C-alpha cells in the first residue's frame, strides 16, 4: 500500500513537471521578423548614401517600383508598373513575401512615396530586417488637376543660407535709418545691450 | 563481458545525465549576447515609425526657445561644417556618422530633456530617430522640415494675403516677432522702433530698468 502511494506521488509530480515544460515551450513566441542588421551596420549603410535612385535611372529591368502610399493615393496616380505596398502594412505576410521573392530573384526594390522622407523610415526598417536589395527613388509626387506629377528632388538640400539672410535683412533695414544702426549690424547678437543705451538717451532729453 | 560493461555504465547513468545538464547550463552562460536582436521588436518599431508623434513643428519649437524652456535640448545631426555655418541657438552637434559613439549616448539616452533632432530637412534627423528608437531611447523628437522649414516659417515668414483668415495674420505676427528674436531686422523696426525694442529686450529686462532709472533721475 505504502509502495503504491509513493509511485502515485512520483507519477503525479513527473506529469506536472512535463506539463509545465510543455506549456513553456508552446507559449514561447519566436519573433516573426528578426533583425539581420544591427544598429552599427545600419548606420554605416545610411551614411554611405548609395541607396538613392533618380527618376531617369528607373528603366532598369532589375528594378521593381514599390509605392508605399495608401491605396487611395496609388489609384489616383502612380508610376508605371509600380506595386502598391502601404507603409503601415509593410510587415504583413503577403508583403514580406514580395520582398523575399524580389531578393531571391536578385531584383532591386525601388521604394517611393510622396517624397523621400515618406519612404525613409520604412526603408530603414526593411534594411534592418535584412532586405538589402532596396533603394529609394528621390522624387516628389504632387497632383495637378488630378494628374500625378513626379519630379526629381535632392535629399537634404539646404534651401537658404540663414546667416546670410539675417545679415542681409539688417543691412536692408539699416539703409533707412541713422548711422547708429550700422554699428548694430556688426554686433548682431548683442543688439539688446545697444538698444538699452539708446533708450535712456531718448528719455533723458 | 559486454553485459557487465553496460551494467557498470548504467550504474552511472544519472551522474552522466546530470553532468550533461551542468555542461549545457555552463554553455548557456558563456553564450555571447546575440547582438543583432538588440532593441525593440520590429512590429513595435514599425508602429512608432508610422506615427507622426515624433514631429515637432517649427512654430512650437520657436515658442519654446523664446520662452527659454529648459527642458528642451537641440541636437544638430548634420556635419560639423554646416553646424558651424548656421545652427539653432544652443544646439549640440552630433553628426549622424557619430550617432552611436559612446560619448553622445548621454545626450540621447536620458530622461530629463525633450531632445529635438534636426538637419536641413528631416531626412537625416529621421534616420537618427529610427536608430535611437530601435535602441529604446525615449523623449526624442524630430523637427518637422528641419532648418529649411525653420527658414521658411520663422526666419523669413511669408506675409499673408489680404483675403486670408485672421489666424494667418496672427501666425504671421508671431513668426515675425520670432524672427526678430532670432536676429532678423525689419526696416520698420527702426522707424517706429517700438516693436523692435520690446522684442529683444525680453531677455535682459533687469538691465534695462537700471539704466532707465538714472536717466529719469537726471531730468
């Protein structure tokens, strides 16, 4: 009798043990998308700036255009032979299958959106997930009378020299005023101090 | 003979099993950290990327700068040359190439400040933001449109047309005042000399008062 109880206890304990392990194994979720490039490698790629394609280069048989705008925008107008993969859905199974297929066929996916900023972040995400056959089309899309107009743009081009503009404005302003202002122009940052000097002078007399 | 040997072996079976487990456990400890999987999950990163929450407008930033909000830290991710040429007031320069340097981690991975990343447009700033977001850094923002937008809206604001709503005029007045704060001069500033005096004087009000007082006393 004693013997029987002992084996019972042991078998209960062992089944429990096995159950716990089974549950643990089953509940472990392997992340669906694993990073294949760490931050350092990604940063190096980003600095290299070799992932841009301009509009005149897209007639390459190895290039496949991918439009990351919404379906609505895509149907309104898109580049010829482009596929539509809306950016927020870029990690769905169907869409990653598309990228996987392109990679296998050694084709390059050319991403474009409203402007390069639009595709920048999706591009980076896909790159970090190991899709290194991607490029960004440096275009800006706009509509004129419901017709899509695609123009080349330059990434991060500085539109104006702000310092020069400020200096110019001070110069222009000083033409209409007295000599004192000319001095002001030179010491642009300390304007406040100068003005204070002027104020008591006016008030005093 | 063979039977004897197996019997001998079986006598140790538990010890052998235990030994295998110990060795495996030791191996797990020594396993190198799998670096490529650093950071947040890719699905989470995607949802962060898609949300426009990270953007701060130039108007809001100008407002914060004029009020000298101490919780804002500006980081210029352009190269050094552009940084020395022109940058926003009190910005720190962290070129994109050096973003992951250990020296700069204290600027990016912290909790006290609202960090605003900017570049000429928001392309490079976004890239810096995505990299930092993957590493789980919080409190990071991107200046929408970067310095170009800053120039267009704050430094050189466009005058609204007559038929535009009143808000456009209010916005223009704010932007113009802001541009004066950041050093731009207007011709009428010198003629009337009222608007201009008020604006830059904000910073050093105390000094102004001191000087005024003796002048009054003199008369």
